[in-house]
C-alpha cells in the first residue's frame, strides 16, 4: 500500500518528460524557411578612370655649416624664400605642412678605423608637404621652388581632391555588372530573376599616388614638364537576388 503514491508520482513525471521530448523533436524537424528560399549570389565590379585634379609635393632645403646655429640660420633664410614663392602661386596655408625637421651632426670617419668619428659640422633638414590644387600650374611651381633654393624634391603624387563622385560611378557600374551576371545565370537555369535581397559592398580600391623623383641638377631653366595621366578607381559589390 505504501508503494502506490510513489507510482502515481512517477507516472506524471514520465508523461511530462515525453511531452518535452516531443516538443524538442518538433523543433528540430521545423524547416529553416530562410534556407529554403531560392536565391543567387554574384559579385560585380565597376571601374572608372579619372584625370587627377590635385598634386602633392614633398620639398625643402638641406643646409650644412660648421656650427648648428649657422646651418639653421641658412636653412631658415632659404625656407622663407620658398614660402614666399608658394604665396606668389596662391598656395593656401592649409595646403602647406612641415613633414620633417632635423638638426644632426656631420661626421668625418677615419678610413683606417684608428679614431672615433669626428664631428666636422651640422646639417639642418626642413621638408614641407605641399598640395597644388591646380595641376596645370605644377610645372611653374616646381621651377620657382628650385630657383629659390629647394634642393630636396622627394616626390610628386597625383590624386583627386574629392573622389566621392568617381567612386559612386564605379559603385553604379559594379551593381550593373552584378545584375548582368545574375540575370545571365538565371536565364541559363530557366529561372526568373527576382529583386535584390542583400547588398554588400567590398572594400573599394583607390589608386596609389603616381610618384616620381627628381634632382635639382636635372631641372631645366624652363618650367618643368609634368604628365599627370589617369587614375582608375574600382568598386566591388556582392549581391544576393531572389529567384522566382
């Protein structure tokens, strides 16, 4: 008689356990609706070429003298002449930025290695990064800077001041390319292409600045000839389309 309550208590427990198992089984058997939706995923690429409208220059002056003060004084005078030339070409202050400044000793080494290097003078280096927003004047700017004493011109790069519009054109071409591919695959499979369900832009490509180096000895008396060429901007997009 004492065992009956125990059996009655165990039976509901088993029944609840069975109901829980049935619910879990029903959840596992439930299909993933998103996985069953027919779709096609493609990648499109768009490329647009554009003429650069801005140039960047790194230029400056290096001076040497027996004392650091003399080298610095000579460098300051030369840099003032360079800034004066930039002002004449209407280069704004916001487009000029000091990129390097250093004062360092100049050593004379003992070729036989018997004595420690000896300080024989000092060198002052002052370089400025400049943006020229009118590419057509770049040759004249370079000519004037070298004429005013610039003995360091490390490179010239060309770019777009604002590439937004060019990149947007590349994005539109990328979407058109993706749609063309998706439509081609759908027709080949005897299906009808639906609307875009997911659009993912990949990292767009902006060209590296085109650069070249020049030395003062190579400068001619006339304005420096400069060719800016074209630059190519690229956008890539991955699109998932529904299939009907």
